[in-house]
């Protein structure tokens, strides 16, 4: 379960991204976060991933407040989270296999288990056979799928996606959303920030609309 309890976030620039947010997501739920640019969609996701800290209020994950988590425990916590950005931030000098395997190697996993997990992740996103391909040879949709596979390879319990279909045509965008829905069916809690209202409505999941804070 993910809970926001009277959460506000003000950046050092003075920008108030979120104000007094109360929100509860059940474990295994898939929700969409929508709202105009600057409404705080990305900030909401970053607070869950502990890439940002709230200025006020608390974020609770699985009944534990993130404010009580020490720095030493943050890397282990983040291994439970798959974060997908609009730009997948691939390493262009490494193959598809090596891009996806990176978080497993950082975690110190053995070679045979890495190969098994990478193959399974590639299968899930429809990219089997592309292991040795380099990112420059991939389409935009394929690059995004590699980013998703890399985020999923650690078998995260929480998936966060920040405008993951922003650079894709409508057909590819829908394919990507159905990929997230498949992971959700396997038990992951999924939060997707998106401005594509047509696509969001088509997915028929709970939608949370953020309003831009006017100061």
C-alpha cells in the first residue's frame, strides 16, 4: 500500500509542486496520474522513489514511513521499484542485453541468473532476439521497451512511469500501456503519470487528477 498523508513539496526555487496531498493506493493497484504541466505528476512519483523528500507530510509504503528510513537503506528500498522515464536513458555503447543486465550486476547477481532474468524480461516486452543489438539500431518504441525491461528485471513490487509514451505514436503507446497492465496482473503496484487523456480513458483504471498549485 502507498499512502500520502498531507504531503506538500516546495523546491528551493520557491516552486510549490504539491500541496496537502492525501492519497491511498492499494497493493497491486494500477492508477494513472494526470494534470496540466507543472501540476506535480513527476514530483509525486519521485517522492515514492525517494528521489525527492516531502517538505511537509509523510509518504508511507507498506505501513512504514519513508521519513524514518536512513540513507543506508535507500539503495535496497529502490531495488523494489522500477522507474521508467519518457527518455529511457539507455547506454548507447552497450548492447540491449548489457543495458537490461546493469541493475542485476550492480546487485552482485551471478551470471546464469542474470541471463535467465534478462531473457525473461525481453520476452515480456517482445524483444527476444535483440540481445546483441545496440540502442542506435532500435526504434523509439523498442528503446522504450528496453527501458521497461531494465526497470522490470529486478522484479519490482512498485512500478513508476513518468510520461512513458510521450514520444510514441498512438499504436505504440497503447502497446506500452498494455505491457504495464501485464506487469500489474502479475501483482505489481503501478503508477503512471500521463497527459494522454484518450489513452488513459481507454485503459479504464483509476485516474487521479492533480491541480496546479497557484501561490
